[in-house]
């Protein structure tokens, strides 16, 4: 039945590349190249936490991030899971870690009807064997970051996250890896590190699917 329906569904919802929208079964070859670059390591100048990231940010990469974040497109999700897994394996590949997703604010979670970072972490953990622990919360309204410069972003985010104590003991038993979709100025990850630090946790590292790649040191 599925086999019979599939061509019909393709007529109603033609398959397209989530990066550039050309008709394609999944991501097209050109867009896929951006996700096959070797992961890059950044060092956050706060506790020297290293961030491993895969794709350099550009329009085609942005489209994939948005397609998954806003619409939950399956093909886009597959690319992000693969990228995060690749980054994950560059950090302590032989030990079980705890993946801690960077939280979205409640308003966004309600609007989307889902928590996309949690979904991505869960999918990565199935393949990596890690645990997932959602211990960070957004504790106040944070302005949209997109029009802010680096300094404004940092100020906008200071004190924005809380580390909840429920299940905290689980995060103390294995190294913590922070997970986010995009690394821009590093302000979000720095705030997450600050919030974890208040509970005595220092992450082993962080991974993001994409990075704006402005400089190697963040
Ligand atoms: Zn494409």
C-alpha cells in the first residue's frame, strides 16, 4: 500500500532539496557538500570549552536549519542528526556522555508544538549511546538575537538560563556535552556554561550542526 501511495504523494507534495528547494529525493549533491566538510573546532574563551561544528553557515545551510526547526521536515532532520553525530564522535568517542540541549523559550516551543533541540538530541543519542538530559531552562524573555551585535547578544543573554536541579545527579555521573543548532558569537553557549557552572557542572564540550565561522576563536 505504501509503495502504491508513495508516487501519488510525490505528485501532491513533490520532493525537494531542503537546502535549495530544487526537485530532489532528499538533499541535492551541491547542498550536501556543505555538510560533508570536516568538523571545525572552536575554543570558547570561557573555561576553554571546545565547540565542534560541521557546516559553514550560508543560505543553503540556513534553509536546512529552518526547515527542521520550524516545519520538522524529515529530510532536513536527517542531515542535522548526521552532522551532530559526526561532531559528537569527535568528543570522547569512547565514553558515554550526557547530551544537554540548549533550551528554546516556552513561547517558541508552544508555537512550534515541539522542542526541536530535544528531538535532535534524542535522535543523536539513539546512535551514539549517550543519555539526554534537559536541565537548562530559559528563565526570562530573551530578545530576538538576530539583529544584535556580539556585545549586545552577550548582554541580552546574561542570566537567561537556569539549570534545574531535578535529575541533576544524572548529569554528574557522565561528561556533559552541550548541543545547539548554530554557533554564531558563542554567547548562547557561554550563558549555558555559566548556568551549568552555578550547579558545579563544567561541560566537556559542545557541538553545533552549523557555524557562522567568523573567527576560529570565540
Ligand atoms: Zn540543494
